[in-house]
C-alpha cells in the first residue's frame, strides 16, 4: 500500500474508487473500504480532519488522530493508496478552493444544517477538492452521516459534468453488537456514558417498530425525544423526514428517523430507515 501526503507524489491515482475519511478508522470505515473492492482501481482512502467543516465550538482540536493505526487498518481492509494530506496540501495559501453551490438538502431541512451552520459548506468544499484532485470514478459514503450522503449526491448531480460518470455509492451503517453506530467519536465517550449513547439506537429501533404500525410521524418524534431524554441525552434534534428531501413527510414516500444528541460533551448522530425502501442515488 502506498502512502502519499501530496498530490504530486501520487502517480496513476485517478479513475479509481475513493473512500473519504477523517481517520480514527473503525469497523464502519473498514466496511466502506471492503465494499469498494470490486470498484475500479486504485482504491484510495483519504484521511484528512477537515478544519472547514468544524464550527468554532466544535471538536476539531480534540478529534482523535491515529495515523499509524489507520494505515494498518486501511491496508488490512484492502486499500491500494492512503492519501493523507496536511491542511496546506488541501488548501494551498495561494490557491483559493471554492465552495460549490450548496444543494437544498444542505440548507433547508433544519437538521445538521441548523445545528452546525458552516458544516456542509466545509464538507462540500473538501469533497469537491478531493474529487478534483483524485478524479475518482466512484466514491463511497456511509449512511451513518445520512444528510451528508444526500448532500454529496446532490452536489455531484448539480455540478453536472465537472466529474463525469462519478458514482456515489452508499454503505449501510455499521453498528457494534449492542447496536451503537460505530463512530470515531465513540472513543471520546467515558465508559459510563456508553449506555446512555446506546439510547440513540434504542430510540431509533422503537421508532422503526411504531412506524411499522402506522403511527404518525409527529407521534414518533415525540416518542424519540422522550426516550432520548430518559437516557439523559441532550437532544439537538429527533426528526422523522422524507428519506430523499429530508423535509417533513407528506405521505406515501419512504421516511427516515434522524437524531443528533450529546452525551458527556460528545455529539453523536444516528438515523434509521422507517420503511423498507433502501437508499438509491
Ligand atoms: P468520518 O471519518 O467520520 O468522516 O467518516 C468517513 C466516512 O465513513 C463517511 O462516509 C461516514 O458516513 C462513514 N462512516 C462513519 N461511520 C460509519 C458507520 N458506523 N457505518 C458506516 N459508515 C460510516
């Protein structure tokens, strides 16, 4: 496996599959890398803790950085190349890196967009930059960050032929045995907070069961809030939304429950499909 820190060190990098990450790799990331195996080569894993997608009160400085372990994990999972640039390589001081026009799903739902106002402009900026530099033919994203997955998909669609033929591949959320969604931030949870964090999964499971009985979205949302609060979680949002637009459901379309909540100063997000329909690009 080749490890490169600047784009000029990368030979024959284009046309393959890209798995963008912020490192602190766990089994969720590894599953994304595995699922990219049949895609065109080379398989590139990028590792970059992108400062522009963190707000002033966010955890950019505290975000776990574990490059040596990440390189071993990426190699085990089958990566051909790890691209681990520093901030200067991604955002050269004399080279303006524009933010693409944000799609509606990045600004209108009132979910991550409302609680982390600059987040999706940073995500679109770094993802567009990676696509421009690496010219992949496919890129894999996790449903764990469901709004991000839709934002990237819509950005690629809106940018038209900027990245011709680029396919966005979605991978389902990978969970621990008890149901907690794998996240690099789980490493920041004190041991006693893990049970509380499990409240996200349990609330979503309950939402899925009640949705199957035809319960109204508003009632499901109230139930989500009360379950999360019972676990002592500080809730940013708990919402049932149209699975494609992330706006309020109008009936007849697939829906998704999405949650963001804090425990012991760690902000966790999770989501779950409430109907059988799977995500399609
Ligand atoms: P991150 O390093 O957290 O920015 O995540 C990099 C990619 O891995 C994103 O596409 C995430 O959605 C995805 N990812 C993170 N955690 C999981 C998980 N538990 N299951 C599936 N995908 C994940």
